[in-house]
C-alpha cells in the first residue's frame, strides 16, 4: 500500500542561537522555507516520524518549540503582504519539488 503524502508546515521558536542554526540548516535541506522559521515539506507518516526524531536531537525540550501541522493535499493558500516568491510562482495545488518531498540523504 502506498504511503499517503501530505504537505506539512513546520514552524519553530528556538531559544539558543546555536540550536536555532542547527534546526534551520536541517530544515533547509529537507523543506521549502516560507519564512525564516516556517517551512513547507511533503511527508508521509514514516518520514514525518524520522524528521521528528531528528529534530528532537537538535532541541532543548523545555526551552524550544517546534510545531508540525499537516495540511490537506490541496490547501487554499492565502497571502498578505510582500510575497517570498515572484507573482509567477503559484503554490496552490502544486506538488513540491522532489528534492523537497524526499531528500533521502537528510531524512
């Protein structure tokens, strides 16, 4: 049976600059940055657990906060203010690039 892949938003608030850098570098390898501490990545349940397991090794559980929010396959995107990308790039309904969906070396 195929694993169901869903887009996920990962957001974080890390108290220590060294840990912050580690979390940010790791997420840049596996996900698409939407804002500095907010990333978009497509994951199935198995890969989500691998990502969470690795993130647990990078943070201090009493000082840091990481949130992972699964999204529907075709979310309704709404943006306000200055866009991160040019107007020609539209994420609505688009599958994420393969390197963002599955970076096997990093996961």
